[in-house]
């Protein structure tokens, strides 16, 4: 279980999070929605200890993350898969080597036969052909890089998966593929997931619950139906803005196809 | 790597960026730069011989005699010690600054400039210091 308890964070004079609390139950997928720059990625980085809150507590698996020592944090992180916004792949390593980095158990990491099998299995789970393993990140499309990033995150068989904007920068077709993948991994692996996104439609599709982060606070938490039925002005404003963006994108797509 | 989150990726995988990223670069620099310096010393002697032979008509025996006559082992040690100091400066300083880069592409540009300037100034200072310590020049 992941618990954020009254966490606050500021960078210089900019208050990014102000008393944010959220619980994510085991096996649950929660989407953290909100406009750009509102602190969604900061929240995610606090869950695996990449950032520390100024105040409040982050509890994962019963462990108080900000108080963990370096080796304890490394142990906890081996149970948390993190999918970075732009993949964060190592350009000088092949896809197979990148995925192998995700095998956090040292004995398994040294076992080359196990690693080869695990890389193949992870590529299958993210719908990539086995021959992709020998390619370099520069040879992959944006969508493929994201999927390799997901493959690396699941290679260590984590209990928790954190997705940082998994569909940003992708066209609608590829975004749908990634959303489908998140759903599939949730069903096949039974992991507890937190998905940070500003894509309302995708979040409603993949998440059991959605939390809206607005002006440094959690403004609403609930199922997709509850969020859509919310009378909160901030929630309505955010949803309307997303709808407008969708219409603009759809018009753009129509114009491109018509031209 | 900081800006494109690869360092965060290593940390989130429970791996140390220092052993995975920084240490190989520092070890490579400290091994290769002195080796390159020795190679440059050898090339200098060879080119010196070829120039002496081409322009002055010196024989190999004359050149060898002169080279041995003026040779001081301290010169070799001096260049080796200096190269280790410089190797430390050109690997450690940029690695430290790069590792702590922040604020996106602008931060990378600033960090690159800072790294080059800091390493260059440190080399000048180390050059003065090693000259003073090893050769006793006032």
C-alpha cells in the first residue's frame, strides 16, 4: 500500500505541493491528473524517494520513505518499477542491456541465461518483437522507447509500478496502445500502479480511481464516474479544458487528413 | 543524463550512479591520459630525431648520444605526475558538475561552460603548483 500523508514541497518560493494526502490500496491503479507543472511528477518521485517532502510522510509497504537509509531505500526501490516520461534509456546500451538493468536481484542480474529469458519475456509483455532486443534506443520510435521503458520497469518483477506521463508526446494511436498495455500489465501482473498524466480519457480508461491535483492540493478523488459527476468548479474547469484540447486535436487531425 | 532522467532511472533501479556512470569515466581518464602523455613523449622524441636527421643531417648515434646526455629521469616522472593531476582535474570536475546539473537544457549549457572553465583554471593552477613543487621554480 502507498500512503501520502499531508506532504508539502516547495522549490524556492514556488509551492508545488501543499498538504497532499492520498492512499493507494494494493492491486489498485490510481491516476494522478492535473495540468502541467502542478507537481504530479514530484509526487511520483517522492514515492520512490528520488525527492524528499519538506513536511509530511510517504509510506510504502509500511516503510517511511523519507527516513530510509541509502541501502534500505535501494531495497525498497527494487520493489518499485518506475516508467520515466521520456523513457530514460541509455543510448550506448542495446534494448536488451537496458532491460537487464531493471533486473534488480543481483544473482539474477549476473545469470546471463536468466537475463536473456527475462528480456524476451518483458518484450513479449510490452508487445515488442524479440529482435528489438539487439537494437539501440536511437533506432526506436517514441512509442517503442516508452514500451522499452515499461519493459525495464517490469523486468525486476516489481510490486508497484509508477508511470510518469506514459502517453505524453505520443499520437492518439500510440497513446491508446500504451493505455492498453497499462491495463494488461495491471491484469496480468496484479501490480499496484500510480499513473501520472494530464490525459483525462486515458486516465479514466486505465485507473480504478482518479485524483485531481490542482493548485498544489488534491482537489478530488474518486472513480471516473464520480469525477465526471463532480460539481467542483476546478474539476469542471479541468475537464472542459481537456475537452477543448481534444476538439482542437481532432480538428487538426481532420485538417491533416483532408489536406 | 541528469536532465534526461537516466541518473534518476539508475537510482530508481536501486543502482548507484557513481559506480555505474562516474567511476568508469574517472578510472578511464586516470588510466588513459597518462598513457597518452607517455605516447606523446615518445612521439616527441621520434619527431625530434626525424627533424634532426632531415634538417641537420644528424645520425641516429649522434641523436641518441645527445638525448642520453641531456636526459634526466625527473623529466619523465614530472610529465607522468602532471598527467595524473590533469587527468584527475579533467575527469573529476566535469563529472561532479554534470552529476549535479539542474534546470533543463539551459542548465546543461551552463554546466558545460562551468565544467570547461573550472577544469581549465584548475589545470593552470595545478601546472603552477606541480612546477613549483617538482622543479623548485620560483
